[in-house]
C-alpha cells in the first residue's frame, strides 16, 4: 500500500478547492491514501499549550512574529473539511501534528480525546522558546551543537514516553540545517527505540529532509535500524507544505525502510493501527 501520512494545508486555506489539489497530486502518483496532519499551532485551541513561546523577555522576536498569525483557525472547521473531502470519495485520513510541550500533557490529551482523529503525530520543534527548525540564523549561531542535540533527544524521548502519540515525526529534525554533533548518538537512538517499543508508538520516516540543507531523510539509517530491531512500526511521510510535494521523496523513504528490514507500513483508522505491506 502506498501512503503519505504527513502534509499541511497551512500555506493555502481550509477549503475543499485547496484540499482537492493535495488529493489530485496523490492520485497522480497512485497513492492509496493520504493523511492530512495540520500543525496544532494553527488552531486557537492550541494557544493554551504553546502560546507561552511568544511571550516573555526570552522569546525570540522572529518566532514571535511568525506566530502572530497562528492560533487562529478552529479545529472543528478542520475536522469538517476533511470529512467533506471524504464525502467526495477522497481517501483521506484525519491527522494532527502536535508539538509536545513538557508539562502540557493534560491539555494535549484533551485535544487528542476531543476529536475523531485517525492518528496523531507527536513532534519536537521547540526547545524551550527556541524553534530550532525556524532558521539557521535564529538561535543557532554561538550555540553548542552537542548540547542542542542532547536537549532535542531528551525532549523527543519525553514526547515518546508520554505515550500520547501514534507516531513520532521527523525523529532527528535537529540535523535540519546540517549541524553535526561530535558526541556519539547511539545511546539516544537506543533509548528512543526502547521507548517507542514500550509505548507502542510508531516512528515516522520523513522525506522532507531531502529538501532541507541537511539533504537526508529523517531519521538516520542507524537510528531506524535500531527501531526495526526493537519491533517498532513505521509511518511514511513527505511533509508536504504545498500540493506538489505530496509523495515527494516517498520512494526514497520506502527504499530506506526496506534497507533496514521493514516490510510493512502502519496505517490508522480512528487511532487503530493496521499494518499494510510496503508497496
Ligand atoms: Zn514537523
Ligand atoms: Zn509537518
């Protein structure tokens, strides 16, 4: 089965016309099913969880400005839009990409329980108020790269251990701009693989890294191999922010999955996991 379980409508609008462009691209590539996974921070319901990153003297001005237009949409409209697409016969799954923010587990869970999600992705894009994937010019200059990696994997492990999510997305996003840690990463990978297995959480293979300065898929093959050995299932993702990126890099992601031993991909219906053969 050919699926792409990670894409965003945020560069366009929550309209059927725009959604249809994603579905048409999926059809052109003969995908069986796609999952829409809008960012939580586009919705006003998420302000309680993430609003703090734009307040206080230690907030990053560029990120404050970027967040200015966020927290504005209504989750009910989003859910209704995906349903309207399904009513037209489009093979869509209802997903959400949620930032894991330590201490906000109860609020995150309320949103997970409050809507009929097919699946929920857990992400780490923020370390404190620093959105590390925003720009290589914001927060990175003068930063100790090893400490950034340590903070990232510590947060990712916490997100995984929360057991809140169906899959953990782009699980080494910290490499996005090509910064490389000089400390060994094996122990982080081991801990992540064990936590994913323990909480029955999938790991996402995300092809968007191919389009970023790092130029490689998330996660690193050695990380993914450990996940496979630990019995962790995968979800597949291209993280399109525009219709033309649906399925972009999917064959490379599938190739990576196969290279470490995967034969199946996880799909979800109402948060129930069904493994399908990799196509
Ligand atoms: Zn993301
Ligand atoms: Zn995304």
